[in-house]
C-alpha cells in the first residue's frame, strides 16, 4: 500500500467520462475484462495485460463497488426488520467488503480473485498473488491504517463547513500532528472495527451463513426502528455537504484525540475550549455557531449511536449472533469513507453530474426508489421519503409496533423506505 497511487485510475476515469458516459455506460462493449473477469485477471501477465482496459475497469469499480456496498447494506437492514439475523450479518459483511474494495480501487489497487493489480505513482501496473478477495481487502485495510503517507487521502474525503479534515487538523498547531493523525486513522480502521474484523467476523458470518440455526434471537422491532432512525438522521444531506452530521461527529473525535495525545490530558474544560477557539480563529470561523458548541460538547454531548454500536463487539464478537447492529454500523462508517473516495473521483473529473443521471435514475427505478425516468428530482431530495417515514414511525403508538407483524400491518410504507440505504450512495456520490 505504501507505493500505491490512484493516478492511473483518475486518468482512466476521465477517459470513461469522455468515451463511455456519452453512450450511457461505464465500460466499452469491447473491454476485455467485462466478461470472464476472474478468469482473465487470474491468468494475466504484465506482458499481455490490457493496461488501459483494466485501468478503466478498476476506475469504474470505485463507483460501482461503493454503490453495491450500500445496496448490500439495504439488504442487511431488510433482513433485520424481517427478523432474519443470519442474513442481516451476511449482507452487512459484504457491504463492508465492497466498501473496502472501492477504497482500494480509488487508491490504485484492483482486488479480484487469486491475482490482483496495483498501480504506482508512475502509473505502472504490478500483479500480486497469495491473497484471496477477502484476505486482500483485509490486508489492504490493515496496511492503510499504519501508513502516515496515506492519512490525508481519507482526511480529504471528509468535510465540515466546506473545509477538509486536513484543513482543520493543520490549524491545531501541534508540530507532532502527523504522528497523532496517523494514530487516529489507525484507530478508525481498527479499534472502531472499520477494518472489517475479517478474522473474527468471518467465523460469525460463516456460522450464520452455512450452519443450521437451532435457536434464534427475537428482534425488538420498536428499538430497531428507533436505532435506524438515528442512523438516518446522521446521513441527512444538505447541498453543501452530503453527510454533515456524521462528519461533525468524526471531526469532534479527531480534534479530541489530537488534543488528548498532544497534551496528555482529557479534552474538557477551558483548555480544550481554548484549543477549539484558536482553531476557529485561524480558520476565520464564527465562534457563535452550533459547530463550536458541538465540538466542546455543550450541545449533543453524547456520542451517536453509530459509534456506540460499532464498538460493542470489540471484546466479544459473538454479540453479532444476537444483534447485527454492530456490524451494520461498521459498514456505514466504512461506506462513508468509500463514498468520500468515489465522490472525490467524480468531483476531480471533467464530468457534469447530470451526465450520470442515466445511471442513478435507472438504478433507482429498478430498486423502487423512483417511479419514472426522468424523475425530475435532485439526489438530496431522496431523503424526503426517509424523513416522512421517520415522522410516521414516531407518531405510532408502542402497541402498534409491539412485534414485526404489527409493524408491517401499521407502517408497511415507512418500513419499505427506511431500509433503502442505497439512497445514501446516490447523494453521497454527489449526484
């Protein structure tokens, strides 16, 4: 990972924009790797590798892996609200895997079957083996977590008040911030379980996918819907930022950790408030805004449910057998990162996002998100159905949501919408 680069992928994406998107497709019909992909990559050598075609395949996969990851998350949530914990775990795992593959592709690593491809900063291709799809994703994420040279790749995905995390971190003023921010990224990708927990979770996933289930844990549907509503609130988009609330929480964690490591004290009281005040002054940010009070925990003091759930099985992964929410939350956190990468690829290209309507509207029609093409709506307006569904759920009495069957009888339409997390892919990609 230390020598990988997304430069070749960015070039390839621009070729796609010029040659394929006008024909409303991601890859050319003659792209060698569209068919029999696994077989053709497995037997490839550097001498016969069709370099431009594999570059374009990997470039397109940044978007598609990310979108598919959100779709797997949708299937995981659908399974959960139907009381099928085993399937929920299975699909949530694949949401994580696809997200990791999207991130790797963005950084110039194509993960396939038994043979994989990476590109360096000179856009040279290299082949590597000895990894399966799953172990390549696992190893790639673990390596990324350790590399100080890669931290800004991810920190540049995330924005608060139209400033990247790199901008915010720069103004902390600590000379050792490079070391601190590397440890933060490592924590995100390991302690928060965003590294997929492939070793432990794979055992759980295999048991839930392939073994008979002699006992089942009941789903508390009302509590489940309450948690899902909280997750959706974190993902609500605005025109300026597609995940503003989630990014604010991530920024708070980041600045608190830098303060903690640089001073050896907890981020509380006047010292931490002055630390945040100095950052705001250097950036020219208004100190009377909500964000200032949020960062010093005067408002929304508690951490969001997504972070609390994501670390629940840190010690005991068997929790997942009764409650898939930890793995669901890890999947969302990882999808936030991969969506940031995919969005950056789109933003840095020559594409007008209206050119990509053919793709997301067709996908939305197939998945029951819109009723016709052209839809005449903006991507961020896809949240309207979610907001309305949450309101309707909140207005129902506890008695009407006392079991799964009652929920389907009383709120069937909100249940249909609240599972559709693939909507977040569309606005998150900047469509």
